[in-house]
C-alpha cells in the first residue's frame, strides 16, 4: 500500500465517494444517507455488521440511519450517523456524540413499543419500526452504532444489561475505519481480558512439545464465561466462513439445550467442545499451580459455533442455570498471522463436530474470484457509441483494492489516467457480482436478503453455477458485465421514476421477472458490445416496474414489505401474475432469436418436436411431483424449476398436452434430474 495514503487521503476519498454517489443517484441532499451506505459496506466487509439496511429518519428527539436484525431475530443493530463532510476530518464534540446516541436509543425504544403506528406506511421507517416491534419478544442483544466521517475522542457508554437484553455501544469514526482498512485485516481483532471479562484466568494445559509454527492450549471454559463472551461479542467470535454456514441454518441444536437444562453436569462429557484460534495469548501462573490464559487477541471460534450459541440461548431464553456447564476448548495460536487464512479453514474442515460442516460450505472459492479479477485487468470493454476510448471493468476481489491501486500511481496525472481506464462507476465488488448473477438466475428473494446473505448463498452454490455456465473465460466475463450494465441501468430507471422506497427489491424483482418472461432471449452480447441497453429494453423495465411495485408493496395480511420480499413465496406468487409483454420488446427478442437461428423449420423438425412432447407426456403426474420434491430437498432445482415440474404434473394429471416451451423445459428438467441421480419410484 502506498505510504502517501494517509488518514486525510482516506477521508478525502470517503468524501468524494459520498459526493459521487449522491450525484449519481440524483439525491445531492442525502449525503448523510450516502455516508451511511459507504460505512455499512466497510463494516459488513469487516465482519462487524451483517447486511444492515439504510433508513434515514429524524423526528423530535429521535434519529435512525440504519438497522440490521439477525436471522434468528435475537440481535438488533441500530445505527446513527453524524456526517460532517470535512477534510481534514474535524473532531466531533462530546455533546454531538451524546445527543446522537440518545436520539438513536430513543428511536429503538419507541420502535419496540409500536412507533410504526405513528408514521406513514409508505415510508422506509415504517417497515423498519414495524419489524423491530415484531421481534421485541426475541431480542437478547441490542447494539447501537455511531458512524461518522469525523474524529471522536469520547468513549462510548459502558455495556449494560436491561432485563434480559444486553445493550452495547460502538463508535466507528474515520480514524477507526482507516485503521481497519489500512491494516489489511478483514475485521478488527477482538482483544479479551479474561480477568476483566469473567473475573479469572482460564486454566489451561499447554502442549508439551512446541512446534515452530504454532502453540496449542487445552482449556475448559465455564458456562457463565461462554455466556459473557458471546453476549459481549456475539457472531464476531465466529470465523466468518463458518459463520455464514451457521446462520444459514437458523436453528439451535435442541439436544444440546436439553442437556443444559436437564443434565448440565453431563455437558462436558457429551459435547465435542470448541476449536479456536488466536493471534496472541498471555499466560500466567495460577495461585494453586498450573497455567492460565489471562488475555487473548483475535479469538476466533472456528468450530463449535452451535455449542457456543446453545449455551448462550439456554441461559438467556430458557433461563437455564449454566453454572454447572463446562465446555472444552482447543486453542491454536499461530506464530505467523499471515497463515491464518490458510490454516483456519482446514481446522474448520477437519475438526470433529456434532454439526458436520461440509467442505463446500467452507470453500472461499478464491480461484474463481482470482480468475474474475484477472479477466477484469486484461479485457477491454468496447468504446461506447460515438467514442474511441476503451475502458475496463474493475473487479474488486478485496475491499480497498481500487483505492490501493489508485494510490500506487504516484502522480496526479497517472492517477487521472488510471481512473480514465478504470472509471469508478465501473467497479464490481464480490457482493455486486452475486447480486447481478442471482437476479439473472431469478432468485430475487435471495438478493433481497442483503448483500452478505446473497453472497453466502452464491458461494455455497458456486460449483453448480459454474457447471451450468461453463468455463470462467472471456465470454463469461462479458456476460457478467452485461448483467451489471442491465442492473445498474435498472437502478437509474427506478430513481427517475421516483419510487419512494424499496428500490433494491424493486430492481431485482423487475429484472428477474423480465429474465423469466424473456426465456433467455435478452441479448447479453449486444449489451456488452454497446455497453448499454436498448431504448426498447429501458422502456420495458420502466413499464414492468409498475407491476412489480404493486406486487411487493401489497404483502399478504398487510405484512412487512421488506420481509415479504425475502420470502420465496413473494417470488413464486409474482410468477403467477400475467404480465403483458411490450410489443416493441417482443419484436426485439424475436429478432434476436431469428438472427441466431439456422433457417425455417422442416418436417423433420416437426417430427422431432412431437417426439419430444411424447417423451414429456410419458412421465406420470406422480413422477413430476416426486421430481419437484426431490429438487427442493436436494437443492438441485430452483424455485422456478420446481414450479415447472408441478405445472407439468398438473397437465399430466388432466391428460393435457404441454406447450412447446413446457416441453423444452420438461426435457431439461428430466436430463438435469437424471444426471444428479434422481429416479422416480
């Protein structure tokens, strides 16, 4: 990293990102919201937050700028932002900090008690406040975050327990964000002082023979210590690749909680314990003899997250006495921190666990992302109409790469040249990539769950995606960029249409439905060649967005719009609505198909089509239903593919002939199912 990239340089970069984002979105007055977006992206990438949504709202005595709710609805994060816009960054005074924290705390309190009844139902804050009110009975931790582009010299309030809820406060100013980014770490390391946190050092047994690369300690943690640590640090204790696996399940092992409630003294005997890593530990001599761990830096539980969470939830939700619960810990301290990313996934994979973690769940798929990065540095995008200059689409495999590469260009002239070749508007992040692809693959409900959740889902299914797409080569990259252009053009159209909220959901649902109805006929090659979409396609997106808006904002039983968009039922019910195909788009798609055809059909073609229909009709209704159920349980079929199988089952039950499109889709399903081992009984 360039040594000239100072705190002031970083602050200037953030300032310009805020200005650029507001200009791009045509919302110059919303710089506070833009800063919230940018800082949330940083903190999500650092593992401090999970998919927080921006929600800017001010009223008498209260303010909120963002909110995140864990999948199990037990952790509530509420964010407040102080935007200064100053470079060099100014100091944010104590009174400003105190007032902001008081205002966001007041919002959370009112939201838990039904604040949504006092605001307009069409606003974003209604959705957020309603959701907070709905989870009021399950929340065990509330974290308040103060975000600012200024410098804070005031300590946050101390953590506290209110009833059964742990309340903590976190300040992320420009200095702390800069330290986290410039250190090259994915997240800010946790430092735990056991003497302060739990009142005593943790007795341990060091390994007798030392290895040059690591030390290992065996220890036993008492239940109250586990509750205290998880209550204070939550999912930050869980290594990130594994954390996505754990959160995807959303259920705590009932057997472990039953043991904690009924036979707490047997927990140590029954449970396999935890595997953890750390960067550094401090060992002291215990008064009665032996060794103890008094302090640890960057403690990460890489195996045993379910155990940790089970003990915590048994204490908090079941009101169980965990004083007789103990859990064994194998703590590995690597002497070379740079090997952490190499060793941690292997420990996760090989460690014995009562909740087996599959290798695919842990794979970072770095080869795929490195390949996309490599292609993005070598492929020139065609010049836009009327121009001669070609550019590149920059894939940012790790956050900060773009700024780092820009900072390496030592002179202002070279930096301008870099930005000309790699325009800031042509950056694609990992989470962007997942969002673009999953929208095209007609999974808008997954995209609506947030950037990190969408990326986690994409990661677990990446092998299947590549299997369907073929090689990750130049054509693949061109299709990816075409999807990016399509998505970002749709975002611009939604802004121009003036929709008040839910734009992220509106974009992904509109494009997913368009991809579904177009049946793969949208010419991604043309979008790549022209570096833009046709006026006809633009108008179709604009027209379709009205139907999408009507669908997503009318959740069943007046339900929460944001939560409704995250459900597969929202997507499947949208597919049942008949939407007209704009005539101009129909002609454009037909023209694109005819250009790729080999000429008019023949009698042989008709015979082949009839034979294909007979093959599909030979499958019984029961077999189609079995295929749909298999696709759901195995994960081999998307929601759309399962619906096609169900439709074919109904046609078979009534003895009706499928349409040519259904014949084609049915044959594809049969081939896919056969290749993956499905056999009807």
